[in-house]
C-alpha cells in the first residue's frame, strides 16, 4: 500500500512541477512572439523614410485582411509616395473593372458624390470612408490637370461581369459617343445578371474591344478594358465545378489586366503602376507552403509578366478586430461582423515600439545574418491572413493566419501592432 501511495504522490509532484514549468515559460514568454527584437529600431523605418525602388514597374500592396481601416488608408499613402517620389499616376484594385470605371468617372467629376459612388459598388469592403477619402485626394490632385495627366483608378478583377455591362449601359444612357449605334443595339437590351444571355453575345464584345483598343485615344482604351472584362468573365472556368481552375485563371487574368493598364499608362508617359489586393493574390512564392507550378499567385504572374520588376509590400498586424462577411449570408440577409484575432507575428509585435504602433521593414536593409530579425524573415512564422466569409469552424484551425517565410513572399512589409475594423457606410 505504501508503495502505491509513493507512486501516486510522485505522479502528483511531477504533474505539479510540469504545470509550474509550463506556467513559468508562459510568464517569461520564452517561446512567445511578445518580446522586443534587438536592433529593431536600427532596421525599422517610419513611412516617410521608407523608399520604393524607382526602377520597380509594379508596386504591390498586399492586405493581410480586407476588413481593416489601416490596410485601406495605406493605399493612399503608397500611391502618394509613388506619385511624388516615383513615376506612377494610377492605382489598380482587386475590384471588378466595371465598378472601378464608375469610381474613376466619379473622381473626375467634381459634382459627383463620392460617398454615393462607393456605395454603388457591387461589394461592401470598399464602401468606406477610407476609400472615399482616397478618391477625394485623387480628385484634389487632379484639380488643375487635364484628363490625360490625371490620376486614374482602375480595377483588374474579372469577377462580376455584370458590373461591366451595367457600366456600359449607363455610359450609353449618359450620351457617350464612344459606343457605336450597332453596339448600343445589343448592349442596352441585356439583362446584366443573366450570364447565359450576355455570354451569347461574346463575339460582339470581342469585336467591340478590338475596335476600342485600335483607337489612339485614352478614354477608348480604358473603355476597351471594361468590354474585355466581359469577355474574360464569360470565358472563366465555372467556380462551382472547377474551383481550382477558376482561381488560377482569375489570378492570371488579373495580372494580364494589370499589364494592359501598364501599357496604357506608358502611352501617357508613366512607368509605374500600383496594384492592391489581398496578400493571397499579391504575394510571390505560390499560394501554399510548398508551391508547385500550377500554384502561382497573381504576384507570381506579375513578376513574370514584368520581367522581375515587381516590388511587393506586405502588410500585417499583431492583434485587433477584423470586419468580415458572415459566410452564407447574401442579398437581404447579408451580414458582416467584427472578429478579434491575434496573428502571433513576431515582426508585427515590434510595431509596439514605434510611434503610432506602425513601422516599415525593407528586407534588403536587414543584412546581419546573426540577428533575430534576419532569422525571423528567413524562417517560417505566422502572419495575419484573414479572408472573407467567416464561419465559426474557422476558429478551430486558426485560419485567420498563415505560416510562411516572409522573404519568399514580399520585398518589404508595413507592420501594425493593432488594427481597427472597417465600417461599411451603406450596409
């Protein structure tokens, strides 16, 4: 009996010691990202000092989430830096080409209500004060410039073909002379939500886009991009039956659209374009941890199409609330909600030690291979990666973050300690 008691108390003692050991590790944060990295102030920069290579033809901004104010305001910051320090005059969004064309028209119309304009988009993530503020800044910049010299707002996404048709119909109804009478005759009767119907007019859309692109006129070529997006939407693999093929095609076509916008911009004398999308699209190195040839992101395609002249800026946060669409809610039942996440990103945690909880990290400036910062950049770490479509089961798998090697994905990062959720205006 004494022997069994001794074994029992030994087990109890070992358990207590083990629990105490774990508690000690937790309190000292021995394996936690919540500790300061030595030398972070020497390599971290404020945004004013952060430099974007002037040789980069494409400057990418990857959003760690679609649902935070900070990742929307940084779009204007980067665009302004490219405009003032580089050679770019446009920003391209992960947004349907038709929606973006409408916003581009609004920012060029001093009488247009920008709050109303962002509310007419097909998706609420950009129906915010932050995007309206970006458009207002662009409008003010354009105030004394001709249309050919002005800042432009473009979309590269091929999803939402109906938005392009709606834009074409509104353009016709506004009395535009860029569209022929023959083209008006087949566009105006279309039901914008009936893909089978407008898909039947594919050849006419192809001919229309070819005509517009053949014109030596900026507005014609921009309208040609809208028309071509209808064709790309018609030709896209069906997502319900071929989801992987659809995803691959979408990233490829967005990169190709960016290349076409770049050619338009080069024709008016500007060598750089800015592209912004979720990090899952903009980052390099594939979509998964172990990428394969058919796993390329939009960023991979951009890097290829622009001969390696792609400077990709990632973003991340340590903690904060993220506004996300609730999966399965649509139309009148559409719902968004705020969810609290912690990325466990040790680099984002360092923002705590910078003014306003934000800093920039240019990877090329981190050269000390023995530093903890260099090792973190070249190791697998967790980073924020929240998408749209929240479901409670996601919390079990911590799907709001992704594990990858930062230097394999980005050239630099803008890092925040804490972020705040967007608040869509009209939803």
